[in-house]
């Protein structure tokens, strides 16, 4: 299967430049594509000092939808935006005051890669920082999602009036130019060995933050969180096109402020039972309540169906593990080590969309009983259902769920500019643009317009776009 390689080197023009990122591209470009990717054939995409974050997102999204192995080589500098203090990859026009609008948010990388099958994605990074970003990353290492292997380093600020060199990435490229591609962890370690003396002489002081799967120690990233809903069909685009043009002409782009949909937080360890205590009776079932303003979970079993087998024990919190499942059923029904996301992935790839929705709906009901409406556990499974609706080609249902997620987060006290809230509204907006039925589109558009008044998002003109499309729909009616 052909591989895909994305070469990205970016740094600001002028005084804000901390690293000569583009200087490494000729060395990487001289490596045979098959060696860069580790496959017999590969497509190589090169981005040298891009100007717009949307251009980077377009290339990244195209690479992420490729069915084969994906290898990324990213060189540049990281900066924090002043409003939310999130790491961004600085682009050619980035200045400290315009990071939020001219740089590429790092969490977009995580978001675009989250649906790729595990084991097929690797990223090598050689990133440099200013003092503020360095301090921030010391306690919050970069993340790329659980299905992606991250190798490389983040370097501390260079001395004043000095532009650093991407020595780590150049070492990686030099090793690969030999025509041999060693195992990636070995490649990473060989590159570090080659650059250790050169970096120590040019930049004495703090050590780099290093990244490699399974490698602990200072500067190593924390273990990856449990996977999000890995539901993408291999090779399927993240937003499948509808038949022909939608009623809106062009749907709203699904770009800004996307954030990772993480798995629910682990359940706390259950305290040991008191000696000689009789087993506690199962809790009385809570009255059913709709999870969204539009009714019960779509595709989920009815409330009258029991969530556990008759005669089974009440749900017992499992031990903390890689994937924590809220409201885990008893061992008679489901193994504590089972991963519902894997089951959902298999169902979607096999085209069993109803089964996938049912699995997610049951998990959502269990989370509702265990944690209550508006909890992160419930919101997680709502987001999974929204993605499932998208993959099943049902933009109306996907839009409704994303709207409900955004409203639930706002009602829970999250800020209108919180990444999770903006992401939900942006996704609802994009899916709304794919709804073909004018009556349903008018209904959803009115709700989206009200929500856009509260959550304008990062992309300028979002509310104007909704209102203009609603005017066209009213004219058609």
C-alpha cells in the first residue's frame, strides 16, 4: 500500500524567527520517498514557509485521509496565543500579537489524525520555542493522540539575536539519505546522538524536551490519553461529500478551533468493601430523560431495555486502564478490558452503522446513569454519535447532536470561546451546510443562528453566513 509523507517547515519572517526551519527541506527532499515513508512507493507533499493556517490544514487533512502509512516531518517554532494560551506552529506571517489568527494550532494536528487507524502514523518534530512557550510546555508536553507515534524534540529558546538550526531534523534526514530506514525509535536515538555535541556547544543550559513512544524520563511526554472514537473507514474523507452541491452552495468549512474528543476520564478506584458486609442492592434506575433537546439518543436502544443482562451484578467501577468505560457492565456481559471504541471502529468499517450507533448509545445511557446529564462522560459519547452520524451520511442528525453538545457545554458553564464549545458549533455549522431538505435546514439554521450569536467562533463571518443561507431558504419557501 502506498505511503504518504508530509514535509512541513515553517517559521516567521523577520525578527520573530527563532529557527531556520526551511533550511532542512532540501536535505529531506533528497531522500527517496520510499525511504521517507518505509513503503515501496509514497506520495510526498512539501510545505515550505506557508502563509495561511488554512493551507496547512488542507494539506494535513488530505494526508490524514490516505489509507496507507503516514509519516510527517515538522520543523519550526511554537508560540502561545495570548487569549487561550494554546501552542501554535508559527507561520511566515506570525507575530506575537497575531498567533491566534496567523499560526497553525497544534491541536488541529491531533484532531485531524485522531480517526486514523493505530500504528499507521508517525511524526518527527524539531521545534523551537520562546521563553513563555518553553515554560508552558515544561508542564504540558505536546500531544498528538494515542494512535500516533511522536518522535523528536522541543528545544529551549536560543541565545538572543541568534537563529537556531534544526540540527535534529537535519540528522534524521542525513541518516535516511544513506538509503536505509532503521526502526523509527532507533532512527530517533541515532539523530539525538549525532546532534548532542553540536547542540550543547551552540546552546548551553536547559536540555531539550524529548519525545518517543514509551520513553520516560525528564521531558518525555505523559502517556497518551485513551483513544477518541476511532471510527473512520480506512481511506474515507473526514467529511464525505453529499450528492452534488448542497442547498447552501458550499458548506461552511469545518476548520477553526477543532479540539480532541478524548475518552471519558477514568473512574475512581472503588474502596474495599467493609468486612462481613453484605452486597449492596443495585441502585434504583433513574427516570429516563432525553440527552438532547431533540429526544433520546439517536440509534440507541429504547429506555425500556435493560443495560445489563437479567440477574447480573450492578455495574462495578473497573480498575484504571488504558480506556476507562463509564458504567462498565459486569464481567458476565462485557470484559473489563474491552474497548468500545474498537468495536465501534469495526462496525463502521463493515458498514454496520446502526450497530455502531447502538454501541455508542448504550455507553451514553450508562454514563448518564453514572454521572448525570452534562458530564464529560455523557458529552464524549454524544460527540461519538455525532461523528457516527456523519460517517453514515446523515448530516441532519450529526448537526442536531453537535448543537446539543454545544448547548450542554454552555449550560455547564463553559466559556463561549472554549475550544470544545467552538469546535462543537463549527462542526454543527459544517454539517448544516450538507442538509438537503429545505424544511429541516430552516429549522436547524434558526437554532444555529441563535447559537452563533453566543459562539461566533474564530472564522470571521460565521453568523453572516448562517443568516444569508436562511434568507435564501426563506425565499425558496
